[in-house]
């Protein structure tokens, strides 16, 4: 008998499977609104000008391919902490933070999980919004955490259910972990207001809940990095709380495949930060030994050079404003084509995704009959829209709803 006779088939990840289906579709009309990757106005992947300039500078200086330190590239870790916290808060808390370069945002979440597990006697419950990014449960379950979903979104009103959110916070056992999408909530596009963030922070602080930010879209959401980093700075600055931040440069620098990320932990005291830094180093060593160099060098170049950073800010504005324009265009075309019902939710959302609120039947009809691919829950990646296809998409949705 085989050593592996207890192995079972695990269905492929839904969103990657959807991309494969799209690629296999030979229709010239096909539209990919599945995976959350930025596309330009011609539906092509976009290398950010700031990233191109940084790469050229690196190549001119000459690249080595030596190991990075276990914790990653020091200039990248410091540049990341500075941009995420803002220079004022960074200066204030520099000695109270630990950072570790990670395998993009997913790796940062995993590293956060390893550390949170290693620092508690009893493995805490992880509270995860429903709906959420498809990988959250998997990452934390794979590390043995009990995971609890809480209602984040009201499918009737198509908006954030803030009362349910507050209720969960008031009932969660102290020392639990709460996953917070820092901005551009995936998949709903609905974030708390600044006032609501304040309330969330106050309740979490009073109830001793640990905030773990998933920060995959900073600067990509509004086009303004500081604006998008507001909740992180609120918790760690004004509210003086401990927090973890899982940072990805996949979307906001377009470095999807280079796996550039960082886990940042803000703690209370300096010795604590030193200890946690040493634990991160040990955890990283046993899993990846040394994080990959190339993407981190590019990001570090962008973060450490004023003119490249300025270009990057412009690039984020370019991406987020095109997405905003396409969100508005889809809304306008839905209205113009007489799509039944209200579509106000679409323009109230922000970020990369539109959460349309279509039934699975409609989603599958759009896929099978119209060659329009979106996630089963009718989340669309708005970056897949452009002036050449938005009218077709709106018209097709309208036809399916009639
Ligand atoms: N978190 C959220 C909410 C995301 O949407 C994503 C990517 O889609 C990630 C984390 C992690 O992405 P990556 O590991 O590519 O940085």
C-alpha cells in the first residue's frame, strides 16, 4: 500500500482556476474580471514607471545574487516601516517595532500567525470578516488557529454591517486576534469610516483584542498612501496600541510575482521589540531561510529615492484613478442600459473590486454565454474593465437580469 493512501484531492483555488478558464476561452469578446491584478487601458499588465527606473538603476550599479540576511534587506524593512507608519510615528516608535521581510502579503500573514502562535500559551481565536479574501481562513487554519467568521457585510443593504462588527468586538474573548483589512476591503470594497475606525480601535483596546492588519492595498485604494494608512497609524499612534501589519507590494508596486512583503509588529517596549525581532528571525530561518532579493531591492530603491518615490506616488494615482473612472463608467453604462435595481452600492465601494450582488446563476450565465469571467460571489476586478469593454459588460449584465 502507498504511504499516501490517506491523501485526498483538494479542488484548485477558485480564482486561479477561473484565470485558467479565461485563458482557455477563444472568444475575442472575452473579459477577465477575476483575479485582482492591475491592467492598463489595453487590458495589459502594467510595469510601473517607478519600478522600471528602479530596476535600471539596480542593473547599472550591478546586481549580486548573494543571500539576503534572514530578516531581509535592512533598507527595505526600514523604508517599509517609514512609509507605512509615516515619518513622525516611525520616529516615535522606531525602537518599539520589529520587522521581517516576507513572501509578499500572504507570507506576512503566515509569519504573523507563526509569531502569534509562538507567543501565547493557548492558541487565540482569529476573527475573520465574512466575506473576506479567500485565503485568510486557509492561512490561519493551516497554523491550527480556531477561526471565527463575523458578519461584516449586509447582503440586503449591500453595505458594511457596522453594528454586527461592534457586537463581535464586544463579545470576542480577550486576547483574540481580529483580521482588519486596512483599506479596500476584499471583496466588498466597503471600509469603515474614520469615525468607525476610532470606535473599532477603542473597543478593541478596551477588550484587549489584537489587531492584525492585512495591508495589501495601501496607496492603491485612494491613490494617497497616507490616507489609506490611516487606520494603522490611528491604532499604533493616537491609540498607542500593539498591532501587527502584513504588508504587500504586489498591487501598489505591481510586483506580484516578485513576492515582496513585510511583517511589521508594533509592541509596547524596547526589550519586547528586540525579543520579537529575534523570534521572527528564528521563525523565518526555519521556513525560508533567506527571503528573495530582487523585488525587495527594487522596492527599497523606490522607497529610498525621493524622485522615484514621487514617481511611485504618481503611479499609484494613475492606477487608482483609472479604476475609479472604470467604476463610474460601469455604473453609468448599467444605468444607461436599464439594468434593473439600484447600483448605488457600486459607486459607494472603493478599491480594486466591485461587489456586484449578482446571483450565482447570473455569474455563470455571464461566464458561459457572454465570456465575462468574475468570481462566483460576483466580485469583479475593476481593473479588467476598459473603454473597449465596459459597455459590453454592462449590457450583458442587464440582459442577464431582465
Ligand atoms: N490580502 C488581501 C486582502 C489580498 O487581496 C491579497 C491579494 O490578493 C493579499 C492579501 C496577498 O497578496 P500577495 O501575497 O500576493 O501579496
